[in-house]
């Protein structure tokens, strides 16, 4: 939920760190390169309801590339009768098989022959197999739902293969570099339907079972195994009036959601057209389906020609769904459609380039939504949100680079969860776009898609085509390559701070860089350096953006002339590059003077005001800049009318806010925040009044939520009045009078400032609602209570599936954690129930690590550190890597202790 801010995402991100890649540990789990698959024929019979299993035969045509007597491919969790494996040569003469064996650790299957396979010869490998359709979340698995009309449970079978799932569904060369064509036939009971990547061709009766039919699909172009998909269900189809006659666009979902497809079915063809124009290439397949799957393991998956979405991520009721979620869904659809070219038509050679695959799709998704909804300012708002996350997360010593060596299967999954994948990647691509210019960037991408279509590529291939185009168009110095620049950003963790030191008497400025670290206990890092594109503007001529030049390792400490009658200089115009800028005090004071002049502050571009706020707060927090200066800067907010600077300021304040929780001075802080917000609050205080546009809606949500949080009486009263009016309505489940966009915050603050009656009312609504998005809102709001007994009972319920369904349980903790009353309750709950939490998490320990990091983020005394360390030591059996957990919590709590010692008195006297 967006209004919580980034703290939670950040904490979750922290808990994932350390589990990521250890590149020194290598293994030989990659497939040997003796064979290259050319085409697959895959026949799968799906048995639902009675047996929950599948039977299949895969027939793989392949070419021998290096002499060997053994074929090695992936297979795991399948039952294979080794005697039925057949190898034949190109002429379909059988070649004797001496043994078939399995290596479960590496998920490999070895088919050994008595003769040697010859390079350049073609062979045919046929493997019959069976497997179980379980409740798993990878491979070919089952899901169910209750049909509303008949009230009966219905089953479906669906695949999810990225990254290593295909080998669980059929034996194959399950690495993205092995592209081949696929001819798929799916058998299933009559009355059900099947879909796959490619267009349906025909159906015949199953020769061996009169209850079954066989569906045949077109043969695919060459593609990677992780992008395959098939599904058997009783779902219905809605077809779009396509803007593009050659591509059939359909939404597939259970029957009772068919009236919620309007948004997706209208947006899809427009987004496809946008991408076709961007890539300057027709959509590569004949159809594009999007399926809405109950309890799908991830938000969405870009399978070629049939993208799959978790319920709630694709279909919406425009009257009920919050505007911010509508835009998120638009981005998700546009992201998955961008993959149809970038990722599916051209695929990464290996998982090391996953960041580029996801980073580009996300960037294209943002750009696409911005194009389709031009009034929204979507790109600008999202850019700021991405910067907030990346600047924070990537400032830790323990951060990982985007491009990481991946050697073994276990390395891949954590990478795909790595939060900067979806933030730093798009930021870097945007940097290259602004440095090279849209024309060069777009042409470079088009050249890349054209050159590598139906094939594989890696980041260097894209860099080289961008360089070629930039040199051709004269947008990049001939002595410089995109690779030189981008390698410093993708192979190194972190980002730089640009130090700007002016010599006012000499009329010069000296620029230098070092890595920016938000925790300095381990010293500074001035060995790492980046190619930083530098541009600037001055108070002397605010309209002039100086041309870009480069700061790099060779010319660190660059001296350039700057007239001393300029009050100030500002670098990184429009915040297009990921770095912070540290100015000398005189320059800061010049900037502050302009900001605090209501007639002048807008001469500094909005995104630069955002950067000034973010940087000054962060510099003060690490002790590099006096809070006094930052507060003087923030005073200008009384004039600020734009959303993103407020978002930056209020998110930046969050850290301080949390550190003041449970201290005598927190009330003083809240008081001051109230004053600062009062002007904006009076603009938005009429809760019922509708505001339009993505940016304005976000602005209103932010202001109302913070005004209520900082105990603005008028805000609390209005929220309670509205909520209580809803409580009194005749049919509250079908007559929710709370404005849809404000539901989350109104529910939360009504629960926080209300009592048991409000809590019980909302709990009843949660139980009765059948809308996932509504239920998510309510489960969050119920954790906002200030009544400790209610919170404790609520946390206990989160471990009891009969009270809170498992899919909602994980959402219980975060509101309790960010709630001032909730911290002690959550801590006690952790201390008493650690064994139960561990069991509930199916002995994974993932929820526990997240929980522990959340608790640590709010501890700030030596006593708390000691107490928590000994608790973790005592409970070490519940953690996979207890030492890592101890290091993480120690680092976090020490940072808080240090801050409190240095700044607590100072800040509470100043704010
Ligand atoms: Zn993606």
C-alpha cells in the first residue's frame, strides 16, 4: 500500500540482502554444450479433479555440437521410466541407450549411449513422463476457486516457469540461451478449455479416451523454455475490438469476473500499438492473451503470447478500484507487453542480464503509461518514487551490484526479488536516454531488437549498438563508449556523491566524487568511481542548462570556471542521474535564499527541488550537514504547490519520525509537522471533494494521511465522522460511502483514533467482502489500532488460518510495526511466538527475518541492542543464517543509537 511510504519496502529489501549471490562459490550446474535443441513436440494430458496429475511425451529434435556419448538435459520432480527413453538419429533409426540416470542436486538427466554422437548430426530424443499437479507455485501446478453460480470448487492447471520451472513440467534444456521451436498439444476432459503461447489450431477427440479431447496449437518461433505457458481450465474469454487486425487480444478469467475486463481489454491493444511504434516492429505473434489466475505465485509473468496475472493485478471494477491501483495495473500490463519484444523476442543469454530484462520492461512500462495517460505526470511521480528507494537502499555497504555473477540455481531466485532490479535499472536507462537523447536511444533499442530477434543477447550487445548509433548521430564523444559508462553503474554497487567545492575568489569550482554511504562506521570509499554525466544551472541564468561533460576516475578533482557573482550552482538537472550533490555552505545558503522567495523558488525545476530536499535530509542524517541548514531549506515548503517535493520531504522525514517514536519529544515533532502541513491540509481537507488526476489524488492521500497521523484535530474528526456515517448505513457492505481513493487511509485512521466498535465493524466487513483489493485495505487498517489488546489478538489471529486466510496473514504485521502503539506489542509477540511464526512460515524463516529487521529498525538504545542480540542467539535454530541476522540487526540498531546520541537533543530543540 503506497501511503505507508517506502520504509516497509526498504525493510523487506534489507531482509533479502546477504542471501544474494556469493560469486566466489562456483559450481558446474550449467548444462554441457554438446547438444543444441532445435524443436520440441510436447504432448501433455492433464487430469484434474480425480487424479491431479499429468502425463506427457516430449520429442526433442537436436543437433550435436561436440562429440559425446551422453545427452544431458534438465529434469526434476518428474516420474520417468528410464526404459522408455528413446534416442534416434536424423533418419529416425534407433540408437541404443546404455543408461539413463538422474542428478537430483543439479536437476539433470543423463542419457548415455553405447555409441558416440557425431557433431553436426541431428538426433531425436523421446521421453515419456508423468508428474503430479500439486499446490506448488512452480512448474505445472493446480489452483482452485469457488464458482459463484454453483457454489462448487473448480480446479485449473497452470504453468509458471521463470526461472527454473520448465524442467519440473517436462525434460528440457532449461536455460534461456537454448531457444527452440515448440509444438504443443494439450489433452483434457471435455468441457474444459486449454490455452498456450500460440494460437489454437484445432481439436480432435482423444483416440485413447472418449471423455478427453486434444487441442493443437501453432508451432512457436524459436523461444526460451522459461517463457512457455499452458493452462487447462473452465475460464471464459473476452476478446478486444483490436486496433490491430493481425493480433487477437483476449482476456481470460473465471466467469464471474468477466464483467471486470473492460479496463484491461481497452488498454491492451493501445499499449501493444505503443510498443509496436516504439520498437518499430510488428507484434511478433498472432495473438496476445492475458489470464487472471487465482493465487498466482507472482504479480505477473510475461510468457510469450499469454501473460499471466495474479488475481487483483489485471481485472478491476473502475467504480471501486482506487486510482493508484488502476495506474499500477496499467503499468503492469504495459510492462508485460514490453517484454513481448524485450525479453521474449530478444532474450538474455543468461540470468546475469535479468536486471536489464526487468529494468527495460519497467522503464518501457512507465513511459507507456505516461504516453497513454498524458495528463497523469505518471513518469515524473514514479521516477521520484524510484529515486527514493534506490538512493536509500543502494547507500548501504552491503548493497549488491545490478549485474551479478550467477552460478547455481539458488542464486537466481533472490536476484529476481532484489528490489533495485525494478528501480535502479529504469533509472540507469533513463540516464542513458537523457545523455544520448531520445532519438539515439530509441534507434539503438530498435537496432538491438532487429539484430537479435528470435535469438539471445547480453548487456554488452545493447551497449555496443547504442554506442554505434550515438557515434553515428554524433551524440556521444567518439572516444567514449556506452559500455565504459554503464559498466561503472551496473557492475558496482552503490552510487556516488558529487562534491562541489567553490573557490569564490578564484571564480572556479572543483568537482570530485566518492561512493555515498549512509552508514559511515566502515569508513569512506573513494576507490569506487563512476562515469558521471555532469550538467548544471546557475542563479545567474536559470534557463541555461549547460551541456553535459563527464566526471570519471581519470579526471576526479576537476576544476572548472564559475563566475563568483552566481549566488548558487545546481548540478544534475531534472535529477536524471543517480547521485547526490554536496555543496559548500555558501552555495547551500544561496539556494535556500531563492527557495524561500515565493516569487523565485520555481526557477529551480521541480525535480531539482526534490533532489535538494532528499540530499539535505540525508546529509544531515549522516552528520555531514547541520540540521539547521536543512530546516532552513525545508521552510520553503510553505510555498510549495507540487506533489513530488512534498513526497520527498515527508518521506525523508519518516526516518526521523520513527527515531523519535516513544520519546518525550515526539509530540513536539508532531506539532511542528502539523504546522508545516497546515496550508496544504486546508487545500485538501474536504474529504468528500473529488480531485482529479493521478498526481493530485496521490497528493491528497499524502496530505490527509500525514495530517491525521500528526493529530490534526480537524482531520481526525472528519475521518471519524465519515467512518461512523458508514457504520450507520443500512447495507454497509454494498453501500460504502467512503471515497474509493481515500479508503485505505480513512479506514486506518478511523481504527487508530476509534475504539473497539470501529474495529469490530471493519473486521465484519473484511469477513464479508469478496474483493481482494478491499480485503487487503481492511486487513491493513485493522493493524492501525492504538489498543494494545486488540493488536495482540490480531497478531495471534494471523497465525490461525481458520480466522485470517493465509494469503492475508503476511499483511497483518506491517501496519502494527509502523504504528507507535504497535512496536512493543509486536516485540512481545515475536519473543513469545517465534516457534509458531517459524512453523506457520513452513520452516522457511523468511517471515521471521523480515519481522526481526522490522523490530530492529525501531530500536535505538544499547540496552535494546543487547536484549535483541541475546534473543536472536537464543533463537538461532529458527534462522538459516543466524550470524547474518545478528550482523544486520546490529548494524541497524547501532546506526539508530549513533543518530540518537548525536542528534536527538539538537533536532528536538530545532524542529
Ligand atoms: Zn518483467
